[in-house]
């Protein structure tokens, strides 16, 4: 029986208008990295973000990897505050469905590879934080636990005291799908930007998710 929903945040609940990863890195990320007296190019940074290289890889450059990612997250929070001020962060128009899902008695969680501060910032920006029982961003005690690792999903399951068979992950990306399946949780992909193979269910938006959840409430997942 479905008891809990675990939501990705960026590109699932909110999005960033005109955002370009490389542009962000060059304009915002690089200056914070350089304060640590190290140099990392965008392609290497991207490999660490995707999990193709461990986040601790930067230790080979002589910098503490926790300090490195805190610098990245500082730049990310500064960017988000700037983007919010300029109206560039948007909530998808269907996020009001969270209220309906909450009324159904489901436990709700939000997980993100962004920092806790960055994650809570965008949720508070659109008054969405109130819908979630737990919110987990990047964990500095285990940085390689970012999705596609199952670490954050398992952290939610433990916090909400539900089994993998009682939860459903809702996300937009391949890393969401992989993380969910590694935690033995089924996943629904919200196809805002196209279909990603491997999900258990597909919906075009959160309104369609509401119908799916209603159909799953009394069934074994």
C-alpha cells in the first residue's frame, strides 16, 4: 500500500528560466573554487556532479572535498537568491497538487542533490516547504550519497518509517530513476522535458500524478 511520496525538487517542482550549467559554473562557481587555490574545469566538475567521478576526487588537488562542495553550494545559494530577485525561478503551475496529495494522508518528502540551504530556499520561495514531513539536501557527512546513489532515498525511508514497497519516488531525471531502483523503490517520471527510459510509471505533469496516486493507494506497488 502506498504511504509515502518522495519528490525531487529542481525540474520537478521548480525550474530556472534561462539556466545554463556551464554558464553558471563560469560565472558563479569558479570564483568560489578559486578562493580555495585550486582549478577545476567544467567537464571535470560535471563528472563529479553526475557521479562519474567521486566527489572526493578534488582531494587529489590538495583541497578538502567537503570545503570544495561547501564553496560550490555557497555559489549556488548566491545564484538562487539573485535568480529569485530577478524572477528567474519559477514553480510549475501544477505544484498546487501537493496540497491535494497531503490531504490524502500521504507522508511527503523532498530530496535534492543541492544543499539543504538551497533546497529549503526554493521551497520556501513558493511556500511549498509546509507540505513536506522531511526535506533532505546534500549530506556533507557523505557527499557521494547524492543521487544516483540510493542514500538520500534510504534516508527518507528511515525518517518516515516506511518500507521501499510503501513509497514512490517522483522525479524528472535518470539519476532519480537509478537512485529509486537502487533503494528498491518504484519511481514515476514527470515528463516535463521528455521521456527518460527506465521508470515504472510516467505522467506528463503533477495533475496526472494525482490520478496515478489515487489509483495506487489501495494496491501493492
